[in-house]
């Protein structure tokens, strides 16, 4: 059932369109609002006061602010939207919107956990630290229970349905905020010819001009703002964004802007990453609440928020208001609310002598002024019923005034968040009782209220000056002065008032509404020895809620400064960190979702491999590679075993294209390779190749692979798929920075070549069947040689290598011929049982051969001698990268880890990679670890489980026994030489 | 994100680059160093709070190694140089 809008004013509301109703639901009840409303203003229009329960004490809460500062009206969106922790004060109303309160059960009116509020004397600051950390079971047991009681919304379970995107932007000047100062700054820089971006989080330009009767150049301020915006929109060098929050300020003037309603209807949200040569911050100031007993009751509101409700949305947050202030700004606010039809019987001003002109204006409208008085408490739990107005030194005295709204103003806090995020330190301005921007550390300046210049004229002047100064700094000619006329500014005359004494000792006076932190909590923290504002923040959690202390921080600092008997400036602020307001994961991800999270690299053959039914996995360097090719009805394990068997009995074929490939040219390549590999290269004959270990300077394995000499000064080197990037960086660094005198050209050619490896006893006949342009006979084409020849009519570089320990031909052809090669080999291999092979089978075969891999045994400790590859190290050839560290290993001595083989006694037990090894018969409890399993598999060729391991002093333990200490299982195993198949290597050399 | 003025490509975002380490010349004759001197070269860098000269690789650009003078405290980049020839 749709209800009327009882609190909608008959006239006014600059942002709403009364001609069209919008229906929405809140806590299951259907209501009506208008386009232009926020959820908060529509709720106020419908007389909804109670919108949520508080974080810790489950106290009833109402709407406090009219913008991003809102700590209470944080709601969960239902249905399609499915979004937690949305601020109702900034959420545009739309047809069918459905939202509900958070942190209450069964509902917001009757919340069972509200009992916590009664127990609250037991729950002071640090309660959770003090209580649960020491109890048996500790936080791991109580944490989940406490979290269920606290916390806010529920994380969505489905993917974000919205279309989000990211966009990069470069500009001369970024202006944050489109109030009077920001508009002036943008106008000056735009007229000067600079490329300008101006972003404002509001629905329309104007900032505070939307909320009042201020006139500029003889017309309403909002009209002036719209005129400036129109001029900016007409200029080609300006990008102007509404509903766009400048959320983060990072190094070197990189800023992020979250645009929540882009003009393109197919984009729901956009993240701009803006690099600006200069930044003008014109983000305005936020009104501060006053801290008094029960200042969190629904109906206690910022005076400026009530004004925004009336001016923007024509809604009345209450019928009868008592106002309380410590500065001049509230007088005009009260007068405008009275004008709009809200009864304001009384204004309490904590100051003894407010300006007489204001006093007279108030008297003329029949508002009673109580000087030297404050609101010391309110009556009512789910809604304010009355306010106690008393002198602060006699808080229980004074008068009880019936009202349903308490408007408060504790002064104004410049929004210095972006300034602070830029790395600058804010300074304390004792004249205005607030923190203001300090010295800039990046190319930015602040103008207007965010610079502590409270007043329209000051904003217009400072904005223009910031704009012209930006022009001059960037080399643009500043335009002729243009500051429109307006009324003289009224000084703020704020009198610091961090806390109003309470008439009742146990009453709660909230500093941080979002996290339920009271003034007493701050004092407790101080008494317990927390003196730094950063420590007090973390101990009390003040400023750590969803509003990140936008409302409460300065009051918390003020109360702490009084407790410490220091000036607020000496206490200082906590660091403001990005983002200014929460940013959705959806917009951070943008289009990088699903398949596009990590775009996969494809080889020329990936399509064929997928068609062949391969199981694909994410391999190194962004490639998706086949793990195996199961046939109908075959399990993956069966397929892996069949493929590994086929390679040793017939022939297998796999796509080795992802292997890193580098061409090296130049007279000094041999000398270079001598310095980067552990073995010798200058004696390698043309047409031959060699296996090499490439070490880091610490003597550990960077990569291993084979390199061939194609000509006197022309070499081809292969790197592991995952290591190719590191190898490239390493070699280029050495060539460019360490040995620039070496004449070597290095070119990465990984994706230029398709590499197909045909291996197995039938490899030679398969290749001959496909048509080899030269003899493949062992004497003509020996092991570790490379020949340029045609294969199936395609020009190819064919290498005889031994990746699997079988007779192998690695056929490299230009990638554009890759598919033709694959098809020709498939056809030629059919009569010989050639089977496509995935990475798993090739790893099985490498494990059978005891071939170490950078990814398994290259653990940062094992050196080539430890790995049994001492034959690949030439310590006498001169210096090479890593040599000195190998010498040091030898000098230091001691027990070294060695790579060994393991045969588990249970032939079916395949130990997982990384399983620790212990001495046979070691005690069950915390035995010393003497090594680990580096790779293990079921070997179809050996017919049992086998493993490789890195084992302390492993070579001396060969033929001995150790135990594999798996989870819940001790498996005895025999230590063997790390080779289970063809130890002499006759197969691959044949 | 820093802006690094590549001496070959102009100002580019930090994420085009790989930061390697401080500029520490490789000893001409490692065999002449004691174990202690050698491990000092390999493992112990000054890691200063303030200005540092570093080797960076413009991987997603010209793939040239450059020298970057950077302040670890303020994140200023004072200047960059091509690799010395």
C-alpha cells in the first residue's frame, strides 16, 4: 500500500521532479518519492525516522546528514541491486528500489540485540581486546560470534550485474568540487585555455549554493552555478562531471574519480584515473555535530542537513526543532527553516555574546535565543521528544523543550581528505577551531571552505585566484579578473566546544556514530596510556567506521586534546587514506572480469589442442596449456599414464611453443654466454647445442635450458616458459648495464615460432613420414644438434634435445605455419601410434629421468652441485654470474641438500610436492625435517609411485631409508639415485 | 603511481617499468673478494631513507635499462639517465 508523503513541503525542492512519483520499498513497506530524491530524503518525506541500529550497542538511529558524511543511514539493497552498506543520503531514488536496515534482528523497530545497550557499562573501549584475547579459545572462537552480532550489511553472493569501466585521463588542471570556489577555479583555468576536468559528487553543480538563499551577481546562487556550468560545458577543453567523487589522491598527481551516473546509459559506473598537472581542491566543509548526552537519538541532525532537506528536496525532517550551536552559521540556517515552515522555538548558543545583528534577525522571526546555553540531553529513544536546554556548567538545570528535531552545529570541518591523501600534513586553525590544509607537497592548492575560508565571497575570490595561479604556473595566460558580486561574508566566530557536560553520569555522548564510540571511550583510552591520536583511533575505533570519521574525527581530537591538556594542533590528525568514500569492487575491476581477469596467451596450436579435447590449465607466463588429452571414458590419471607410456613405447607430440626463445647475434655472444651460464660455450661447434644452468649472482638456479649455435655469431637459446620474462630482464640488464662493451644483440622471439616436440622411439620415422628435408640418421643428425631443413615442406629449425629423456626432435617453424605442421605430423604419426601429450605426462617423464626443474628443485637453496649437475659447471673457465657464490658455498662447507630419488615402500603412495622428510624412526612429535619431496608421480613406465626429493646430505643416504611425513601418515621410502628410467641416456642419444 | 620520465620514451607510468635494485657496480674481480665482501655485495644494500639511484627496466616500453634517482621518502623522481655506455 502506498502512503502519502506527509512530510513533503508544498513548494520548493530544486532537485526533485514532483510531476512523477517513484515507488520504493524500505523494510518491506512501500512508499513513494520523486525523481531527484535520495533514499534518505524520500524516507524523510514519508515520515520515517528510524532507519537503522548502531554498530555496537544496537541503538536506534536516524538520518543525521545530507551527504557522504552519513554514519547512520547505511542500508542494504535487496533484489537485483544486492549491495551492502549503501549511504541512503547519497543513493538516488529510483523506481522499484528496495532497501532495508542493517544490524538489527528481527527488525529495526524491535531489535533483540538492543539489550547490549543496557549492558554497555560492561563494554568500554578495548572491551574486545581485554576480554576475548585472554580467554580459553581466544579470539578465534569468540570472533565469529561477536562478528555476527556486529558488522553491517551482507556481502553480495552474485557477481555485480552492473556494467563498469575504467578510463584514463590527462588534464592540465583537475578541480575537485563544483561549489562556488571550484566553479570559479574551473572557469579561470578553462578561459585561460587549459585542459580542465571538474568533478563534483553532487547531483548538480553549486555545492552549498543549492542549500540557501545566497545571491551571486544579483541572482540566486544555484542559478549562477548552473550558468557557469553551462559555459564550462560549452568549452571543448573542459570535462565536467556530476555525481563524480574524487576518491583518491596518489603519487605524482594521480587521482581517481568515481563517476556514478555517466551520461552514457549503458555504463553504470566509471572509474577515471586522472593524471593532472595541477589540482585545485574545492571540496568545501562539513558541519560538525555537537557531543552531548544521547546525541544519537533519531531526530538529532546537523543544522545544514535539515537545510539541505528543505532546499533540495522540499522535505521536512521535523515539525518543531530546537537548535544548538557554537558559531554564526546556524542563525541563517534557522531563519531559512522558519521561512520554510518549520517551527523553531529556540536556539541555544553556547557562546555568551553572539553578534547583535544576528540576534536581532532571530528576534524578528520570534525565535528565542538562549545565550551561554546548550542542549545537554534529549528525551525519547526511537525519536526525539524533547530537548534539555541548559547552561553547560549546570547541565541538569535549564528547561525541557518539547520538539521532534534537534539541529546542531559544532562548527565546520574543511574537507581536507584529498590534501592529506596527497601526502601533506594538515595544520590546526585555532581561529576557526578546525584543521586546514598545511603546506602542499604535490602540485595542488585548496580554495574556499576546504581551505578554511568560510564565506561565499572568500570562496569566489579564492577559487578565481587558484585558477589564475594554475594558469600562470602551467604557462597559460590568466584571463581577465571575473569575481561576481555577493553579500559580505559573516565571520564564523566559532567557539570550540568539544563536549557538552551531561546531566546524567552514565549517559552516552557519541563522538563517532558509525562505530559507537563515546566521549568516555576516548578518555578511557587516554587514561590507559594511549596518547598518540593514531593509537587512540585504533584502540577506540573512532574514525574507523563506514564514514571514516568524517563527522566525528575533529571532536575526537578535541576531546583527546582536553584529556591530554594539549592544543588540538599538537595532537594532530590521523592520516586520511583513500578512498574518500567507499568504492565498489565492480568499478575497480571494470571490464577485467571473468575471462578478462587474466587474458590467456595462445599459441598457434591452442585452438587445435582445445578441439582435441585437452584439459587446459593455467601455466606460466599467462599461457593456458593442455594438462592431458583424455579419450572417451578415460579419467585424467589414465590419460596421463597412457600418454607417458606412449612416449616411451611409440611416440608423443606436444606443443612446446610457450618455451622462451631468444636469438643472439654478434661477435661476443660466446663470451657473453660464458659469463651467464655455468658451463663453457666458446668451444661449441656450429650446428651443435648444449644444456646450461643460468645462475643468479647468489649461485642459485635462475633457469635451465638448451642453447644452439646456428652460425659463428648466431645463437638460439631456450628458456623455461615461466622463467622467460626473468631471463629476458636478466640478460638485458647484464648487456645494458654491466657489460655494455659486449657486442651482442638479444631478441626475444618466443611467439614468432611454433615449437612441436616429437619424442619416443618412433619419433624419427614419424618425422620422416611427414617429409624431412634432410637425413635424420644418428650420425648425420646427432643428439644436441640443430639443423635447418624443411619438415612437411615447411622451412624449419629442428633440434635434437632430450626434454623427456627419449629420442626427441623439436621442430620449430614460423608461427604462421604451426597448424600445418601439427596436421602433417598428426597424419604421418597415425600409423605409429603418435599421441598428443599434455604437460602432466611430460612432467611424469622428467620425474622418471630425474631431470630437475626450476619450478621444483630451484628453491633458492639448491646449487647446481647439490642438484647433481656439477657436470654443467666449469669453475675454471673464468668468472661467470654466480661463480663466486659457489666458491663461497664450498668455503662455508657443512651439510648441503642434494637432489635424490625416492621409492615409497607402498608403491601406490604418491607423496604430494612439498611433503617433509624425516629420519626413519624419528619421533612422532616435531621431528627434525631433513628435506622435502620436490615432485612425485605415478610412473606408468616404472609401474609404481616415484618421487624426487631435496634431502640433506642426500647422496650419502642413497640406498638408505627415510620417512615421508605426510599429513596423518608416515610413509617409509628408499632413497635412490635420481633416475628411474634409462640411466645411461641411450634412448635420448640414440 | 609514479611518473617516470624515461630518457628514451618520455614520461610514463611506473607500471610500465620494473624496479631492480640500487646501482651497485659489479666487482671487477669477484675472486679477489673475501666471502664477507662478496656476500655484502650480493645481499646488503644501503636501502636509504631518502635519495637512491636505482636500475629500472622499461619493460613495457623501449626495454632499455635506465638509471632513476628516486626519493624513497617523498616519492619524488629527480632525474633519469640512460644506461652508461
